[in-house]
C-alpha cells in the first residue's frame, strides 16, 4: 500500500498471524504484470473439490452470459487479460473452498453450524461463482480459454490449512483469509488495469469481498471495519 | 428480521422535483454537446491523421491540448448536468480521456467531490452522536458511529492532501446535494433504525462514487487512494445493513448487536443481508463535479 500523506493509525490492532498467512502474499510483482497464471493440472482435494462448475469453452464472442444475468463484455487489453486470468483463478479457489466447507458441514465434520454461517457460506460461494463467470466472460471475449483451475501454490496452502479445520470457527478463519486476500488482490490490480469495464468489475468485486471480510470479522467476534485504509499487503502473487 | 435495509429502504426522492431536474439536465446535456462538438471533431481529425503509426512529439502535444480542452468542457458541462455517469457521457469521455497526459482538472474535481462526501459523512455521524438514543443507546452502535466518524475524518484529510498534491484547492464544504437531504431527514430521525438507514444511504453513495471514479481518474496515486478508501466505506455499508436488519428484529435482534455476538442465535439472513449483490455497481454514484470547488 502506498503511503498516503496522513496517519493510518486508528488504534485498531492488526492481527500478526494474518499478515502473511499464505507466505505467498504481499510484496511480489504487480498483479498487472503477471503472465498468464491460470495454472492447469492442479490437484483436486479439499480446497477445490466442489462445484467449480466453470465452462471451458473458448471463443471471442463479444457477448457472454453470467450467473448474474446477460452482460456485454468488451475485449480487454492484453495486460488486463492477464489480470483477469489470475483473478479468475482466485475465484476458482474461493468457489472450491466454500464448496468444500459446505460439504464438510453437510457431513457433520464442523459440528453445529449456525444458520447465519451456513447462509453466509452459501451466499459467498454464489458471489464468487458469479465473479468467476464475469472474469471468464472477459477472458473468452479476449480470445482465451476460460480459467477453471486455482493458482497451484495458493491452493496447496489452502488445502493444508483446510485440513486443520475442525469447526465453524476454523472454517470462518480460513474464509476470512481468503476474502482478505481477494479484496487486497483486487485493490492492488485496479491501478494497473486499462479497460474501464475491467476496472469497474475489479472495483465492484473488491467491494463485495471486503464486505465478506466484515461479516466474517463480526461472526468471529471482532470489529467489522478495523482499518482506516484498505491495504494491499495481503494481495496474492501468482503461482 | 422482516425488513432488512436494502434498495427498497433508500431515502425516497421527491419525484416531481426529480422530473424538473431531469428536464434541466436534458437542456444542459444539449448545451454540453453543442459546446463540445468542435473539440471532439478536432480529436477525430487527429485520429484520422495519425492513423495507426506512432505519433510524433508534436502530435502528442497537440493531441493533449485538444483532449484537455474537450475533456474539461465536456466534464464540466455533463457533470453539472448530472449526466457524467450516463452511458453517452461514458462513451464520450472514453474518446477524450485517452492517456496522452493526466487529466488533472477532472481528477481534482473528483477529489474535491470525494472530500465533500467525507465532510458530509462526518457531519452526519456527528449529528447522530448528538441524538440521545445513539449517545445513550446500544454500545456497539455508538462505538461504530464514533469510529466511523474518525475514519471519515482521516479519509477527508487524505483526499484533501491528494487534491493539493495535484495543484487543486481542497474542498472544505460538505456535499450540498446530500447535505440538503440530511437536513430534510434530521427531524425524522426518531430511532436508531432511522439513523442507520440514512447512514447506509450516505455510505452507499460514497462507495458507488469512488467505484465509478476508479475508471475516470487518470492520476495513479489518486486511483490507489480512492480504491483504498472505497474498501472501507463499503465495509461501513455492510455493517450498517447488518445492524439495520438486527434492529428490525426487535429486542431479540438488538441484543445480538454486540461484539462478540451470539453467532448461534443470529438469524440466517444475517449471513447474506450485508452483501445483496455479487458485485457492487455504481448506480448511486455522484457526478465527478458535484462537490467541486466553485
């Protein structure tokens, strides 16, 4: 995060354990400079085993449909396409992780699941699926193949963390880290994007992911708006 | 929780007045198009002349001059007419806002408008904290109002500092359009739910305005700052939506407005009320020049 010309301290303590959770986030190359990051061949276990129902058709049609309704998608510049592909891969990871959480809850592996938490997981999964559909619309309009796999290294890390989840609190903590990573990644990507529609999409997704963060903080018994300025220190790097 | 705050709970507009404003906007739009036509024509001429080859330094300079002229004229006219968020305006701005150089006049207006919204929010939360049912009411709601006011003060400082950094004059007055609405609503603020609904509207306007501005700004630092602050305003909005829903749930819901809360007792809707859409769209954005220094 850039240093803006005023104080950023609102007296709220950040949680050190969440600053560099993945060991893959923060301080890496700018998202906009990424080469194509839609990893293929990732393993399928807990983190992404469920409901990554993306289409894999390629093409360059200017019009695509998303789960949020029909939308017109314009062809984005090449740098924007690289960012879109990385963003889509993160959305695949989020959809898969929330799906795995729902599966675990359904199998009774998380203990009693409060109704609000079940509702949140269902809604968040749907939101990320809609985001994935949007990005894949941009990607296909740019003549590339839709992204259906998560970032390999990040997925491995999430899988390892997911294996430790034993209850709803643990699942909420993992979801919080995913959402913080997603919102920070979009925040970092926005200044690198050129296409206006891509900028508004990334911004609109940053908003919803940051709002997911607030809900999870509240559920976990923490203040829902802990930062004065949103930062990029948890932004994901490719790989 | 039968009436969660959402789109249907936004502040109601005076529809007859809106029709008058729309008619005025239409007239202003026509004037703006007339004033801008020569500048846009000059840009189109340059595009034909330059073709697909790389332009010379002289051509870039000339294009920048024409672009700045067109952009400034168009932005001022359309923004004054409240049409800058419209489709036609977006297309026209796409024509004139090519990256030949940073569009500082428009960037400055955007930052001044952002500052005006922050000043408005500060005033609104200050007023809320003066209400007895907030000052002496639910501890979490009071803390939220205090903390959020403080955060908006720091956002105001940041936007003002960035305005100065671009050579502009920082805005010192709250957004006049929404200040009038706040003043109109003040006598109707009789319960915490009324305050939460008004605050949510202001936070949504700020969030949507900053979201829209991300694609209008040309200065990278200003984009980063705006995106960063947007990421906090939207959390204020999410929190207010959740609190509003719990307030609507009566005593049982109010008891759950606590940190930590009793998660097991939260109604299912608490898990989704804060994020009604899969992605935010800037449908409540203020035009870039709405809060510009005159």
